[in-house]
C-alpha cells in the first residue's frame, strides 16, 4: 500500500510548479497589457481596446479552467453545485472565487463593449457612457454576490430578509454616505455638468475632473483639487459656464459727465469689433449701467466661444486695452473717483451776530455804560 504522505508530496510536487506557471502567465499578460496602455505615445482605436479586453478575459478564464482541471476539481465543483453539503465546502469556496474573478474580468470586457458600441454615436455623451457602465457594473456584481451567497445557504430568501434589516441599520449609521450616493445617481441622470466643464458650485469654481457615485472632483484655477460630496453638490446652486459653448462677459467703464454717452458707446463698439478674442456674432453691445459718483458707467458686453477662464481673462484684457486706447484717441476722459466741494451763501434761517460783553461796574458801584474798551 502506497504511503499517503508520499502520494501527497508527489501530487503537490507536480501540480504546484504548473499552478505557479499558469498564475504567472495570467498575471504577466495582464501586467503587460496594462503597461502597454499606460505607455507614453500609445494610442489605439476602440476595436484594439476591445480586442485587448477580450484577450484579458480569455486568458483569465483559460487560466481558471486549467487550474480547475489541474487540481481535478471538476467533480467537486459539480457536486457542490448540485448538493450543498458541508463535505464540499472547499469546492464551493473555489467556485465562489471563480465566479468573482470571472465577474471582475467580465466588467472590464463589458466596459470596452459599451465604449465600442456607443463611442461612434454623437447622441451619447461620455457622461452617459459612464452611467451605463456603472449601472452594468453594479448589476453584474450584485448577481455574482447573490450566486455566491446561494452556494453557501439553502434559504436565500431568509438571508435576504435579514440583509434587508441589516441594510436599514447600516443606512441609519451611514446616512450621509448613502445620501451622497443617491445624490450621485441624481447628478448622473440630470447631467448639470460633465467632465471638463467649467462650473461654479457654491463658492467653488473650477474644472470638473471626475464624477463618481459619491463625490465630484474639480480643479480650481489655483491648481487645487477639491473633492465635494455629491449631497453637498446637489444642495448648492450650480453654474455651468461651458454648457452652451459660448459665454457673455461684461466689462464696465466710466466716462466723464461732460462726455456724450452715445458717442462713447459707439467708440467702444468700434474699438472691440475687430478683436480676435471675441465673437462678432452676437455683436458687441454697450449699455448704460448707472450714474456713478464721478462718471456715467457703461457696460461693454461681448461673447467668447469655447469658454474657459483663460479665454475670459484674455478677452477682458483685450477689451480694456482697446477701449482705453480708443477713448484716449477721441479725448474721452475716464475719470477717477473725485469729490467737488462748493461753498454757498446762506439765505434765510439764523444769522450770526457779534456778541457784546457787559461793561464792568464803575468805581462808585454803579452800572457801566454797557460797552467795553
């Protein structure tokens, strides 16, 4: 009779190197493809990305099948699926690992497929593709978890009821996080902004760099990255400056009260018409804003396309320089704050007179004559 220990050592001695080789090949292929994608100058079409994803899925799935056959686990796996006895706990655990690994590889493949079929359609934005992928990912993982849980219990319904009560308890404890997740889904469907948009959320202004289910990240113009919880984002006013593809900016200028406002407005319009930084359609406009302390304030309104902070400040600078030069050439004064002091003669009311002091008494003790020397 063969020694059991010798049999075990023989089996392990032949299977462990093969297992290590299979795992090394799978990890090596995944590492090589991921490194290729991150390589500088690497550019590939959607079909190439799809083929790479299919290759990753095939290599991962093939490695799992080889390992199952190598360790002769097909029988235990089949029995564990048909009969949930405790004697097949190892098989069920391995099957659970296989299901989760397959789901992980499948989500990557599904993401590439979604990108392939929706990337050529202009009616579907990057934001909508992200929503479709996230929902598909959540669905696949939910199904995989239910299948894995079903491998270890016969009464899945009671387990789901218990999970429901547990979910209520967890929801009460993590209501802020769940609120952020719900707000994230609302933002994904309502689409007030997309990645790359120039937005102002409350007192924060910058470019949207990432939108997740829980948070929204923006990069400010000072180079700071700000991560905002989605429940705070949805609860504040959101201003999207790039949604329409163009933006109107206004530059205020004051002209002297002695100048003709209509003439000053015409000069300003002519000065900004030829600027490269602004659009000619819609045409620039000048409107009267208010009577200032020292000047009549005019608002010069111009439009820019593909709005960004850099374009806006360039346009503002160009308008200010052009209007300043034009007004100087026309002799139109842009006054600085000043005050004018004037005196006037008081008519009516009270008049001020000289006050006369009483005379000191005479030497004989009598009253004086009422005058002082």
